[in-house]
C-alpha cells in the first residue's frame, strides 16, 4: 500500500508550532510509512526542525502565512483566511494531496471547514467527533463529543454504525458492544431523543447493541461504542479530563507527603507510571471527524507532542484499513 500523506496544521493550538512540529518528528521517526506535510509559517517551522534529527524525506514544509485564532468566528475565518495553515490543510485533503489532516486549532473552524471544504460522504447526515477514552478494560469510542449538539435519532443510528466500524478496524475489537447514554438501564427511561433512538438501534442486525449505559459504567468499559449527542458527549469528555487531572494531582500529593510515602513512591514508580499512562487521554490521539470524504483529526487545543504524534499515526491506520469504504458498506451508502 502507498504511504499515507498527512497534512499537519502547525500553527493551530496553544503550543504551536513547537509541540506540533515535535509531534511530527516523533511520528516520522516511529512510522516510516507516513509522509507529513508541515503546513504553516515556513521560517517558524524550520526553526523548530533544527532541534531534531529526522528523515527529511518524510517531512515537507508547505508555507502558509495566516493563522486562524481560537476566538475568531469560524465561518468568517474560513472564508477570509485562505492562506491559513488550517484552510490549506483542508484543501490538501479535498484535492487529494493528503489522505488526512491533523489540527489542534479552533474546533469551530475545524467543524465548519470539514463540512464546507472537505465535505461529507454522500448519505452521511452529520459527521460526529469521536475520541477514544480510557477505561478499565482498555478504550471506548465516545461518539459524538462536540459536533452535533442538536442531534436526531437517525444521526445517532449512523453514529452507532460508524463507531462499530471504527472500533472493529482501528482498535481491533470484534463485534464491539454499542450502548446509548441514558440516566438508567431501563428501556423506557431517558429524554425524547434517547427514547426514539433506542428501538431503532435495537432493530439493527449488524451491530451489537447492548442497550443503555449510565455514565458511571463508562469508565468500567461496559460498552465499546458510547452513543450520544454532542452536548452529552462533551460533558462526559470534559468531566473525564477534569477528574483524571484531579486524581493525578491527589496521587502525586499523597506520594510526596512524607519520607515514608516518598520511599513507597520510588518502589512503585515504574508500575504506577505505566498505569497512569494508560489513563491519559492524549495517549490515544485526537478525535476524528468521521463521515467526511477525507479524514480530519481534531486534537486538544493544549495538545503536546505525544498527542500530535499519536494523531498522525492514527491517520496512517485509517488509510491502511480503508475505513471510508467500510463506512459506505455499513451505512449502505453505495447507491445513495
């Protein structure tokens, strides 16, 4: 299979371009089957690259003179800043010059540009943002976490199908368990959206629908695909991140509290570090906007190099597994 080509928005996010470029170098050094186009201000990118050793055949700079800032109105920014790193990445995907793009920039601009520039697969009603989140058993896919606040039942049905395809092919979970977020396990519970969607999911024969899932059961890993609208999903994701941060802080505080705990910390340091790493969201890359004609992966605005690296590697796997054609088959889009 030909190499995956990934366009990287080097000017988006709080830590651009330093951490973004570093992430690209890490990805290039780990996977030689991905070519990375570093899109942004050429002089800034070149300055960062001087800090590292890398295969120059895998990294190419594409100059872009403008930057879309986080607080700018998304539609206006996409229209007016044609020479921004974000817009240039999107046109590269649209025109087939890149298989995928990664950006830590404005979420709004990424969502708008994804729809308007890259475009949806024909028949996909609403592309969802779908990050992997750590659980006791490994990872689950949270779909949607930020793209469609006002979703309809038919949207959630497509989310469930795309999520199943993603988990089976990208994560390698056969017949993944699909559940819809609700306030109770009983079928009759929930708001109007959940009540309307539940029987539709129940009727689908080619997904493993296991019913409702309460928020407290998500970290336990009781389902592989967590279906919800973006309002609910974003609340779950932000709470997840906040609790993880507080717990990590508390654990570190306890381990450093006295000489006795410091000695204990030294004894368990290696094992503890491994465990905590498995619960770090950044270890699983960004959130792909599924259902577009090309892949767009949105990472956190505060992304460090490790998340950028993993997002780029994620793009390589997406191409290798030919995921868009699998979406078309699952959603029966061939004749639409």
